C-alpha cells in the first residue's frame, strides 16, 4: 500500500483577480453598467470590488467602466482645467475636455441612462434615487475636482446634479462609490435575499427597527421578549412601532413627510 498522500498529483487552481481586473475591458450588452468619468480611474472599483458588490461584479450582474479624463486634456501637458472666468480661487474643469469625455462615455447608451454630476449643490441622494437608477440601463457619473465643472457642459448635456450630503469632498470619487453601492444592491440577484431590502431604513419612509442576535443576554441586556416569542404578528407590530418611534426621534423631517 502506497504511503503517498491522497492529494498527491492534484493541483488546486484558484483564480485571483486584482481589483481593477474585475472591471470590463469591453462592454457587455444588457447588463446594468456604471460609467465613471474621473481623473483618478485607479480609485475604482475600490470598495465596490469587495463583498457582495464585488462578487456580483465578477458574476456580471453589473459592470463598471472608467473613462479617464486626462487623455482628453488640451496641449502637450494634457491640461484639463483653467482659472475661473471673472477671477477667484482654484481651477475649473474645461468644457472642451469634459464634453468629449462625456461623448465617449455615452456611446451605446440608451435613452434610459442618466448622466449625473456629483456636486455639493445638487439634490440630496436618496433611496428613491437609488431605486430609480437601478431600474435604468445604467448611469454615467461625472466626478468633479477643484472648483467644479464649466456650467456650459451641465447645460448642454442636461446633466442632473446630485449630492451625497451637505458637506464638501475633494472630488466625486468617494461619492460615486457610495451611490453605486446603494444602487447595485437593489439589482436582482446581488443580495440574494430580495426581502432584505424591503424592511431596511428608508425603504418605506421609515428608519429601520433595532436588530438583535445571539447571545440572548449580553452585559446584562436581554433581547426583547417579543422577538423570542415566535409570534410573527406581534413581532411585526413591534418592529413597526420601533421604526416609527426611531424615525420620530431621529428624523422628524422624514416623519413629517409621511
């Protein structure tokens, strides 16, 4: 009888993809696609290449493309910006640079494909907006830098401005990843359990109820008895009551819109 281990002669081959290898070099059809116009394409996929969104990206449930703004720059040094007309601090992304980049990004895009500029002066990004984008064929996100983008570009292409919140970032790349994450998780098959999106915060105009798991008691704090009762009707009522209470206390603005 041979002393050779049973595993002898076997090879275990595991494909290990670098984050950017998850992004498509060629465009696949009929797949929800995020196209990002940015000066920093190496920032992607970033966190989008991890966990559920990363797995869904690998499985082609959605795809991600970056359009590098620098090659569209002007002159020997590929300048993408210039000083603000009328004076002022900072620099502004040029219309004759951003415009051609948008034209490239929108090749093959359908009518159901919004173009969005990530801007602190835009309308706040919401769960409803994520749902709207998830029902489109894709979305093109323009990441600003410096003092912003020449207004004529936004007017010419009818670009919607959307803000991640009432604060200013150095650029739109972080906001783009956050918005894409919120949108991609709504695409069928990404989360696996579609019901999980129905009870979470903002899904029905309320913040989510508290969640608990094992152990039954921790640091002298017990899981609410109703959750251990097995009575689904009472559990549903409790969760609804807690969602309403938390929303009233923490987000009276949301509660007032109901």
